[in-house]
C-alpha cells in the first residue's frame, strides 16, 4: 500500500506523529508527550489485533504481542522513510514483503506472551 501511495500523496510520507516526536525540544515537552501518547495508543491497537490473531491460531500461543506491535509500528515507519527516498516501487514492495515476513516469523516463535 505504501509503494502504491507514494505517487505524490502526502499520506505516503513519514508519519506526522513520528516527525513531531523526533523534532520536539525540551520547550515542546507537552506536544512531544501528546505525540508519544498517540503512538502508544496505536501500539495498543496493534497489540489488540495481534491478540485476536493469536486467539484465532494465526500466531504462536506464547508470541510476545507487545513486541510484535512495536516491531510492526517500527516497520511501517521504515517503509514510510523508504517511500520518502523515492525508491523504485518494486524495491519498496520487496522491502515491505521482507518486513512482513519478519513479523510473521516473530509471531511463530516462542516468546513471553504479552
């Protein structure tokens, strides 16, 4: 989706929350805290989705869903950065597939649940 969305669409660019969090100074602590909270809420939503996948047998029963959520969120950010670099769509798609396989593999290995 990111590879297809990068055709001039601002939604395919780096996440505004991540940009905000990375560019905040000590004086902007309130804004940085709010951005961090939103990122945390997104992570909670992703963890809930991974929990549902676990309950449906799509992930190992002892998969670390918190770690999966963090990794997934990080991978989406990586893909947005790569899209910003104007990589060829095929290269970006290949990168996305590798990152998805990494998440899948992490969900299939033993870890501590939650």
